[in-house]
C-alpha cells in the first residue's frame, strides 16, 4: 500500500519482515509462494536474500517428532500438545534468519502466521533495537465493503465477499498440515479465527503495536474478488451474529461441543443459499501482478526518480494541507458548537469515541456529542493539537495520530477544566474530498 507520508524503499543491507493479515484460506500461502518463486528468477535473485518461516509448518514438524516418541497418541493429540513449543521455535527461527542477513542484499523474512497479532510485539523488539535496519511490511486484504453491523457497533475488517470466498477455498483445500476440506475441525477453526478479528481495525491495531511507526508500512493485496456484491441480508446477518457472538476464539472444547450446531447451521445456510460458482473467484493473477509490482517498484534506484520525488513532495504538501483543514474544522465545530461543520467533514457512515462514550453517525455526533454534550457542559472550550503524525494508507485512507490539550470553562461554577489526551483519526477520500470516518479520543 503506497504511503506518501511514511513510505520507504527496499534497500540492500536492511531486513524487511513481511506479514500477511488474513483469514484461514485467505491467500497467504499463494502470496508467499509468489515472492519465493519470483526472487529466485534472474531478474531478482541478485538483489534479494529471502527466508520463510511458517507457524503451521513448524507445528507440523514438532507434532511429528513428538508422535515418534509417543506412538500411542494420534497426530491431532500431538499437534495440540506442541503449541507452546511451536511459538518458541517460531521466534527462534526468525532470530536466526536475522543473523543470516546480508549487507549486499535486500533481506526479506516472510513471517507466515494465521493470526499474527502476537508476532507484532515480537518484531517490535527488532525495530526498537535496530530501527535503522529492521522494517515491517504488513499486507492486508484489499476490501471493498467492510462488515459493519449497527447493533452494538459490531464490525470486522473484512467484507462478506472475503469471508465467504475464504470459506469456499477452505472447503476445497487439500494438502494442508491440519486444515483440509469441509470437516468439522476445519469449520470450527475457521470461525474461531474469524472471531479473533471482531472489532479489529488494521490501521489502529497494527500501528499501536510499534514504537517506531515510520518503520512499518501497510500494503493492500487482492486476496479475493470484491465485486460480487453478495447479498448480506437480514437472515444472513442474524446467522452471522448468532454464531460469532457465542463462540470464543481458541476455546475449542466449547466450540467442538457446545456450539458445533450453531457453526453448522450458519455454514450450511451459506452453502444452501448461495451459488458458489458466482462467488468463488480466482485472483491469483492479480496477486501475482501485485507481488511483481512490489518487488519491482520498491527497488532502490539511485539513478532516477528525481523529478518524481519533487512531484511527490508537492503532493505531500497539498494533501497535508487539506487533511489539516479537516482536523481544524472539527476542532472549530467543537469550539463554536457549530453542527453545520459536522455535515461538511464527516462521512455518512462515521463514528466517534470520546473516552467511554460512543457516537455513531453524523446525527449522533451533531446532536448527542455537540449539542447535548459540549454545548451544555462548556461555556468556552479550546483544543490545541500537537505532536501530529500522519500516515497515508493507500490512495483513499489516512491514519492520523496526535496529542491535544483542552482548555475549557464549565457552565457549572465557571470552573476551568484543562487536560491532555490522545486522538486517532481515520479519514477517507470521497468524491475527491477528505471525510472523517472514525475518531477515537482517550486520556
């Protein structure tokens, strides 16, 4: 995902940890295999030094070794017992790969883990101690319509297209270490992983894990086709909410027993009511082209791009000015209690979290936050932002992180109310105008 504000080029002598955030059967292996294959070709092999580590493969190896010493146990029982050792061995191999990096190569370390949230903290230790040499590139699904259910503001960072296509891939998959076909274990694990992403936001959650955010970059990959326009109707939504509200991630005992029927009811509904021929799309050509673009476009070339760099600098300055205007207008709306400005700067499907209160939609922000909240509490209020950090995530979305100081006079006793806090913003481009999609304030 191109970033005007925090992008970095691949350079020799540096280490780049590549991580994919996706569901089970979400396209990670295809993506990693393309990188492994392409970097062996003449066009790339002299530039790259590539390592690959898979948590599934490590666990499979350890399970088989464990079974040799415990022949009375089944493979699945051995697989379940080596989980903790798998994490240790996985981290150990990454450390060893870093030691094998070469100064005359671009070092890519492909980190293949189903839910890599824990690995972010581990990789942050590398970035923290050698921030000039270690970088993280996170590849996330290119999503068209993120799931956002109005009830209790339930959202997932995926589209229903993506979720159903991943399930169909799992249903027909063969040759995986432990998840093959449409058996009960595969169904259970698939929905368990999906539940892990409830309320997950790629930009907020991933960036928050890294101390040096200029060393991390997000890029989008077309893991699935997003043009199916699957009918996510009320019946489907009810099935979806019912099963995912009940199950707990990795609580396989309750999933296998207590909630097995709910899981089957949902996935059977999907299979019976949707024609997979109209949903299951092959995007390998898109992924292949995006991997090639990544490997080609990010190679450092000291002999060109001077003019392009100047043009990009102008783009940076223009975009930063427009984004600052959006933030300043929101501060002005608060200070003047002016709800007309809210209509100008917010997207229709927006949300605002202020400490422990949540406001969903433009009308709630105008009425509940501004008129019933700020206007009735503060006689005067001034917001002073500072330490602003901006990351443009692709051509359509921006993540802004800042600190702010509030200086206010309360109506009650005209007392001063001053405090500092943190704010994060997600801004999206709609009809060539930047619009606020989500704001989160905390102390």
